């Protein structure tokens, strides 16, 4: 996967490579990412700037940067302190996870499938929110106030309540449906409405 530079870095493109194991692990909010992956930043041709590689690994459910390689390019200049200051690990992690995280579901026969979604801003935001939640250790507590807010969003969007809740709270459809179910159980929604 290639994309534009992230986090204020001067690199023009980066490349993401999953680890050979192919193992995917839970990130949070129904999302999974590769257990290990690397992000490579290629210096623009002729710029003489260094190239980078960052290696990430999931440790206890948290994506962490475990190694950084900085290499001067052939015929290029040395690595400067300003190059290191421009490297924003959290921004890089969020940019990559925003694109690579996938949602997995288990069908009625117990077969696990990756949910293919159109890559859009909401999908990326939900992925990034899952990464931030994992890194901060924070999980949204389902409170009565949250359930009342969920009910208001559902009532304002009767044609697509789960989608509206997912968008409003930047959560997956799976989490949105859970919120709606909990709001219904708490008496904030009629029992016959289905997300």
C-alpha cells in the first residue's frame, strides 16, 4: 500500500508491508490489524534526504513502534537532527491504521469473514479512534447519559439508525448496534425498533 506522506514529514510516499505471519489481532471496536507491520518512507528522488522504516507490533492489544531505521541514501546527505524531529510516530501509526484496519464478523456457520468497506473518511476515523483508544487504554463507558444520546440520534434518524449512531460516535456499525440495543434495554427506545 502506498500513500501520501503523513505527520508533517517531508517524505513524498510511504509503503506499508504486513509481517510474513499474516496474523491479525484485535485492535478494539471490532477492528483488527496485522500483528506486525512495517512502514517505509521513501525519500523523493534527487532530494538526498534519508529514508525511514518503522516497525510496529501489537503488544497486549496496543499497537507500538518497536524499531526505527534511518538511512542516508546513496549520494545523499547525512541524517540531521531535524529529520528526527520531523518523525511523528503517532501520526504515522494513525495514518496507516486508518487505512489497513479491517472489521471481521463470524457468520451463522462460525466462518470468519473480513468486512469489506468503501474506504471513506468515516471508516478511517473509526479505525483511527480504535487505535487511539487502544493506545490510551480508554474505552468508552456506556453510561445512562450516553444511552440517552444514542436514543436521540436513533429517533432523529429512523431510516438508518445504526449508521447514524456509528457516524455520530465515530464507532463501527457493530458497536452502534450494541449501543442501540443497550439504549432499548434501558428503556430509552421502544422495543420494536430495530437498527
